[in-house]
C-alpha cells in the first residue's frame, strides 16, 4: 500500500503542505491512492522526492528541478552523479549530504534497498525547501545570484574540492593572524580581506567593494554566517567585517 503523506513527511523532514504542493504542480504525484482516495507513496516516489530535495537544497527553482527530473535522457545514476559533484562543494556542515549521495550510489550498485529513514536522514531536522525559498527571496533577482548558479552548475567534483581546500587554507591563515594579535586595520588583515573578495570573484560572481561591505555586515548579523566564521576562530566574523571595511576604504578612498 506504500507510505502515507504523513509518513513521507516524517521521513524527509518536510511538511505535509510541501508534499501537497508538489502533487498539485505535478512535480511529485504519488503513484498510488488508497480506497479512500488518500495519497500513497511507493519506492519510486521516494527516489524522486530525494532528488527533488537535493536540487532544492542546492538552490534550484522548482521549474528547473522539474526539467532536470523529467529529462528523458537522464537516469537515476546520472542524477546521483550530478548531485554528488554539486554537494561536495559544501563546507563542513554539508559533508553529511555528500556521504548520503555516495551511500545511495553504492546501495544502487550493490542492489541494496535503503530504508525510508536512510533516504532522508541527510537533511537532519531542517526542510531544504525553506532555505531554498529564502535564498531566492533575498538574491534571486540579482545578476550575482544568477551568475553563481550558472558557475556552480559547471563545476566538477575536483573543482569543489579545490575550492574547499582554498577556504580551509584561508581560514587557518586568518585564524593565525588573529592569534598573533594583528588588528583588522593591519596590512596583513586587509590583504586577507582582499583575498576573501577575490575568492568570491573567482568562484561565484563579480564582487565589487560595495558588495563586499554588504556581505561583511551579513557575516555578523546572520547567525548562520557568524557561526561559520567564528568556528574558524573566536571573534573572527567581526574581525573580518572590520578588515573588509578597512580594505574597501584603502581601495576606494
């Protein structure tokens, strides 16, 4: 009889309303109905939902997700490979997602059937739909957002690994700079801030100094960004913000 909408919502960590919406727009139509007309989801539906949530987590709008999943030339393994290449770009907190994709790939190759819980445990206790919508609302209409999406879609697994290595190296050096007592206005700190800006320009989108200043404020006011930068060193988010300000001033004054 498959799984009820409530069970699937529990497995995937999304709301029943989200599943109803996916059904209404034809993105995820349950393969079965009970005698009473209630939605029932089978294994193929769970596979499709997993792919939907991965692409939404990566910021793809619903119409693009539908186009990707309904491509007649793509098979489930192609989707898993694409997801794996994209997911390996994520920093520390998303490593679990990349491991889950590898798990799914290995399970499919070996003929192992994953439990519903295993399919969706990668998402933890958050609904990726909420964060994807937030990103679209905040930046979806900007050229920077569009350019970032275009570049990310072209990156290979090796590209993502190289970017991660650059971030890790920069974080270690900035942490050492702070430990040595360099103030944000020091030449070394400003050079590190400039390197940070160039990293964004090189990997994601053109980041002029005015844009970089806006990002610097977000690193302090948005608790998620602040937590990431402070994980590299206590107080690093505010130190970096001030270094970005000083760096912008020396290049624009």
